[in-house]
């Protein structure tokens, strides 16, 4: 936003490292659950307790909203400068360029069903790797590298 010229790969690496750090930070409290899809998949396929699913998802949404709110408060003047410099009106298609700081959007060439299929596939890949890296019965020694590898996977999926 402030004149930086990062490409998609650089942004994905930063995002993946952020995920790694967040998993390290929350692993002792929640097992590193940051994503409702992860929580639901672990409940369905890995014996995660049903009574914890809703509280975890509420906490995940609250954390995401809180993080987005903090980013907005800290950088709102830069957002306004960017909108002014690029003649953007909030809510217009052009404003999605700035809104993508808070969310991701499907490519314009994809219809809703294609975008949903992409999300199902990449979430399945993410969950397969999370389960492979964290399952004691998989033969891979569990250890401190799992969060880093999950973050790298998030970066690769994003690119």
C-alpha cells in the first residue's frame, strides 16, 4: 500500500510465515487451530471433541475480525491515501484491490462453482498435510517443524 512492490510469491511467503508463527503461538492452547475448516475436519476425521468445535470457531472468527480491525485502525490513513491516489470508490470493483488486504477473492474468470471447487481442493490438500504432519500413527516424528511446514504449505497453496 505504501509504495511497496511485492509480488504474489513474496506476499504468500509473508502470509505463510505469519501462519507458522500463529500456530507456534497457539499450539499449547488450542492445538494451533486457526481455521474453521481445520477444526471441522479434525472433528470429523480425527476425534476432535464435538463440544469444542463451536467455541473454537467463534474464537477463530473473533480473532480474524480483531486482527482485521487492528490492521484497519493502524493503517486507515494509508488506505485513504491509496484510494485517493488511485481514484477508488469504496464498494466499487476497483476497490477490491485494496480490500484484498483483508480477504482473498477468486479470479474474475472463475464462476462461483469453480471458485468453490478450488477452495475444496486446496483445503483438502491443507488438511491432508496437517493430518500427515500431526498424526502420531503416520510414522513421521512430530516435532517443532510441523507449524513451519504448515506455513510453507499455506504459502505454496496461495501462490
